[in-house]
């Protein structure tokens, strides 16, 4: 045990170091007036839209989404696995036993010629005892196992946060899509009213002999095309509402008054958005943290595999009592000094002829580690791509909406003038049709651009990894789920928010163990 303590700092296998990844110094559009490069607070980023309906939907999704709830149960699973790994640091086998038996000795064991009889007759035997086997952690196999389980536990929390970030973004984007479709349906209906008036004018002029039936057919064609767009847009709206209901953990059609809002229009993106710098992603994005922690957990598994190359030394011990009714003894002597028995001593095991299996398992674990390191670098690159794409969508859609607003204004004027001139007979009906089609297209494009600017900003916030902070101080499963789990199993305090808080590093750090360098300050 003294030698084991001396070797406590010695653990085979690599000590994990955070991998390097290419990170840009600034965003491509950092000079854009719609962006602020300073640090921002992204905990409740959706409130920048000042939409009470969106706020309600976010709260409902966080409380009820089933994908998020499933991720929360995986956190509890990883926490339990960490407890199992910690238990390996102590005697791995601890057994208490007791037994009583009635014994009838066999006549076949009595010598046939000479010697004394080995037959003892019929008698009782009882015994009790306790035994333990403790494999000493000379090579750090169990400490590496705890290190791996600890990192895996933290990775499960980061994965939960990533699911939460994705959920918040999906809810916001789906909601903006619904509002955009509602606006486009309203635009179609407004144009239907306008186009019906054009049809009436064309019919009146035809009856008066001032126009041909061609004008009527053209007007009816444009009107029917616009009317046909309403069912198509309504279908997309219903699908969006159904998708939103599932995100909220509800059956389709059960949104009720959750979409009710004072305005009901497309959420307006603010004039400026704080986007920080690319290096902030390494700290804030939960998927990047999860990728790094998975690599840390796998790094420790390399050490676990390498420890199998070395001999395992154990201490075994047993203590108990044994007695029988044979030879004038009695069963109670099992509890007296005369019946006491104990044994203690070291044990040695070394897998010598393993035919390269252990070595190849080390190679397997190391290759898996390299894969996770590459996955981390790829996650960093993809995170920057997502933010850059969101920034481009946000800034360029705002610019597009600015021009389209002018286009809509001019198209409305063109419709009014062309219709008036047609009534006066100074312009043909083709001009009216063209102006009506231009107005419908411009209004639809403006609604789509406003929606794209809002969803682009949502993509920026999602790419920046904002929103997961709302779970701080809360449990990973809701109270209904926690109650259901308590009814089946003794979870102690782990299901309470305090019990689910990530604990301090549980490993046994030695001289070369610098602890979980990958754990960010928020934890």
C-alpha cells in the first residue's frame, strides 16, 4: 500500500492537452455597420425581437421538448457511470457470506484394508466470513478510468447544452417562418381584392364595348393564379405549425393561444448585433466543448488500455469462522476464537501471451483519440462557417429589404396609375396586369427578406452558441420525469438541480495530472 501511494502520481498513457484549431482573427463582415465586434450577452438572445409570443414559445420548448429531455437523461446516465468508475479505486470485490450445511460422509472414502476409517458420520457444518480483493492502481488504470468518466460526464452536459442551443434556434426560426407565411398569405389576399376590382373593371369595359374579352380572360387568369397561391402558402403554414408543436413537445394542432401576439407580424431584427470575435466560440459553443471533452475522455482510455500491458498486483484477504458438529465440536464455535480463520496475501497476474491483442487495443484507442482530435478541429471550422453564413444572411437580407421596400412603394403607385389610365382608356390592360404582378412579387419578396434577416440573426446567435445559459441552476430533467425516476430507483440527490451540478474534478491528481484543463470557467 505504501508503494502504491508512492506510485499514485504515475499513470501510463498520454496526458490530455487541448488540441489546436484554426481560428480567424475577425469575422469577414466585421466592418459592417450592422455588427458590433464587442462582447455580447447571448443568454436570452431571442428577446432582441421584443416578441411576447416568441418568449412564450421558448419557455414552453425548454420545459417540454422531448429531445432535450432525452439529452438530460443521458447526463444522469453519465453521472452514474462516473460513480461506477470511482468505485474501482477501492477494493473491487467485497463479499460477506454465511452458510449452514448438513453433511453425510461417504462410505466410499473408507479404506478397504488397514488404516483408520475416514468416515465421520453425519454432522452439521456452519461458517461465516468476509473477503476482499483490491487490485492496486500501480499504473493508473483506474485513475485513468475515472478521468475518462469525468470528461464523458462533462461532455454529456455540453451535449445537452448543444441540444438546447439547437432547440432555441429551431423554435425561433420556425416561428419566424410561420409569421412570414402569415404575412405572405395576407399579401395574397390583399392582392386578390385588388385583382378582383381589376376583373370588374375589365368586364364593365367589355360590356361597354371599350375592351375585348381578352382583357377579361387575362384579368381572370392573374386573379386565379393569386388565389391558387393561398392554399399552397396555407399548406406550408400548417406544416410549420405542426413542426413548432413537436418542438414544444405537443401533438400537432395543440398550439392553442401560444401564437397569439399583440402584433403578429414578422419579428423585426434590431439594427445592430454584437458578434464578438471568432475566438469566443471556443469558450461559448457547447458542441466545441463537447468535442474537446470527448477527446479528453478518449485520451484517458488510451492509458487504460496501456495499463493492461503491465502486471496487475492485488491484495486479497479473508476473515471468518468455521465449525461443525463432527469430532465433538459444536456450531457455536464458529463465533469463538477456536473457530476463527483468516488469510491475507498478495496476488500477481500478468497477461504475457496475449498474441498482440493488448497492443492492438492500445492502437485502436489511440486511433480513436486521433479521430476525436480531428473532429474537434472540424467542429471549430464548422462553427465559424455557421456564424459567417448567419452574418451574411442577416446583413445582406437587411440590405435587400431596404431596396425592396422602395420597390413595393413604387409598385403600388404603378398599380394605381395603370388602373386609372385603363379606366380612362389611355392605357391597355397589359400594363395593369404587369403592374399587379410586379406589386405581388415585390411584396412577397419584401416579406421573405424581412423573414430572412430575422432568421439570419437567429443563425448568428445559434452559431455563437448563445442560450444554453438558461439551464444554469436548473435540473436536466423536469419534475414529472424526476418523480417517475424516483418511483423506480433511489437516485439520492442527483435528480435535484443541486445534485446535478457538475462536481469538482473527482480524479486523483498526481505530479503529471494537471486536472481537467478542458473545463471552461462557467463550470
